[in-house]
C-alpha cells in the first residue's frame, strides 16, 4: 500500500495502523476537498450576516456569552490554540501522533467543520513529511473532546510549539521550515475545528485494538503450548460442547486451539491422565472468547467514531445552520476503552494462572520452577512473580475511568468522559499483558523441553515452539531472564508467531 485516500467516511483501522506505523502517505479525496471548500463558504456567509454562532463570533465555553467583533476573529482562533495547549507528562510516541493527525484530517475532510482547504492540506503535508507535533499524554477530560492535546497538535501548524522532525525535537517553526511547509494563519472557526474532537483517545485506542487482536491470537497459542507442557485434556474443546453455548468468541477459540494442537501426542483425552483440567486450561474458550467478543464490540465502536464528525459547532449547510451540539463528547468510546482494558486484563490474568501451573511441581508433575537443578538454580520462580506483579497492576488500571467526571469551564462543561484516560490505561494494560503472555510462552516451551521427550507437538504448537527457541534458548542454568523477556516482547510486537501459526 503506497497511499491512503482520505474522504472523511471510509477510513479503516488498518489504514490508521499503516499510516501511523509504516509511513503510508495520505492523499485527500477531491470530493472531500470540494465539501470542505463549500462548508468554508458557508462560514464566511455566517460572518457576513453577523449571526451569533458559538466559537465563530463568540468566545468559548463559559465565554460563549461574550461577542467577538469581526476584526478580532483571527486573534480569537490563535488565542484558542495557545491557551488550550496545557498538556503535561511524557510525549506521545510518533506513531500515536501520526494516528492523531490522520484521524483529525479524516474528521475535517467530511466537510462539516468550516475550515479552509489549505488548513487541511497543510496538516496532510506535515503528516507526509514527518513533522510530528510534540503532544503531551496528559491533560484531556475527553469533552469537549481532546482539547489540550489537539491544541498541541495544532501549534506547529501555526508556527508555534514544538515538533519532532528527523528524530529530533525542535520548535514548531524550525520543523516546518526544515520540511519546507509554510505555517498557516487561522481564520474564523478554524482553531476550534482543529481541537474539538475525540481523535487523541481514538488514536491510542485504534493502535491498542490492533495490538490486542494479535494478543488474543497469541494467547490461544500460549494456552495451547501450556496444554502441551501439562498434558492437557482436549475434550473440553469439543465443538459440539461449544455449539450449545454459541458465543462467537468461545466457539472460535475452541476451534483455534484444536487446530493448533492438531497431531499432538502430548495432549490427552478425558480419563487418560486425569478426569478434568483446572479452569485455566479447561475454560480457555470461555475466558479468551469473552475477551474476543469484547474486543469486537470495541472495534465496532471505534470504526464508527473515527469516521464521524466530532467538531463543534457543526456546519449543516442543507439546514442553513451551525449547531453547537455534543458530538465531541467521548462517552461512546470511553466506555468501550474501559471495556477493552478489562478484556485485555483478563487475558493476562488467566495466562498467569497457567504460568503458576507450569512452575508449581505440585500442579505440573514437572521439576520445580522448570529447572533441573533446583536449589542452586531458581529457574522460572521469579518469572512467575513478575507475571503476578503485572496482572496485579492491571487490576488497578482496569478500574474504569469513564465512571468519573469533574465539572469544568465554570460548570458549563459539567460532565466529561475521561475517554483519553481510559484509552491510555488500556494501552498500559496491553503493554503488561504482552509481557505476561511472553512469560507464558517461555515457561511453556521450557515445560515441553522437560516433559515427554520424543512425543510430537501439534502442528501449530511446533511452529510456535521453534520460533520461541529461535529467539530464546532453553534455560539450563540461571541467567538474566529480563533479556529473554525483552526478546519475546520483540517477537510479539513483530507478530511473528501469530502470522506463522495462522498460515497453517
């Protein structure tokens, strides 16, 4: 894919990932530019008629009662950007910033925001040239949209603030000059159009959903490898059983694990070794499946949101009006992001329980802590500690942000979504969950090495095992395991295991 055509309505989640992570170029659709130009003509008409319209001829928030004379509308828009750039904390990564910029371009390209085409095109030029505004992670209430972080996004567009260009942070003016892009002077409505919306929370959310989809597939693989290491019982994955409770995620998970385990000589049938497995093995379809169904819900909400108009006021030319509504309110996705965090957290929770079964000799029948010379060596003892610490942290992070609200703007904005906090928490939970799954993959591979030698693995299990062992050798004597964890994180982020296994 060499470029993405943006028209305000057809952006896919993979399009966002390709632009954010792989540098795919962005091109504005000609019909979108025509709609943008038409909405701008209407804004100029409103100004000419002297109508009172929020954010165009009035101040913002509680200052909506203050009328702004025509000769000060440009100053109003500039002041809006500089005053709202109140973010704090670490800067978002370049990939998140690129996703933010793309999503804002897509929202404006719908043609309901009243900006001039030059504003939109300049933002696209910045994105394509790699001018990445320096955007702090914290400071958004999630309504009126992501005001503070989007203001930071807009600063370099007008020659202010800071940006990263060529891997170096510099002033916005320097970055624009080095990229050969001329900053713009904002006119009526344009500052407000740039910062009113849910694009920051959605940028973080889209990337988290993409990675969570890979993690869900990987969790099925890690569970299958644990089944191999623990001689798990496959009867609990019988499709007839799951057809009696036909949740899509549950049925898909059962089928996927059986496919991974196909041909295995290490898994067992009911009664051969024991009558039933612990829940962390037996209930994988139900647990993983529920998280997959939750993820599908979040993905559906995100697809709607990233192709929606979340500006304020919204220009409705056909009705000859500009309505100050609430499409900027992040509640629809704030709830979804909290759900996403909970769903990912549960994947890590059950993975850690499988790790415990692998390292505990009372549960596994394998050498204690998966080391052949225990006492002198600790093996995977503290690996399980690390996993337990991560899942415990996730339980704190999984507390929903969207149930909180705090009034702002002198009570005018008296309910906010906290959607950006919810998205950021979900991303942090995902980071932790990846490491937990990585530890399970290593522990399961070690259990296989210490278990029934010579017995075949399943067709998918073998592929996964070979990739793991290609990155990290068997643990003979104690070594610095954090290095092994880092190597597995790289494998997970590259999606090597899932792509290879699901190619069968």
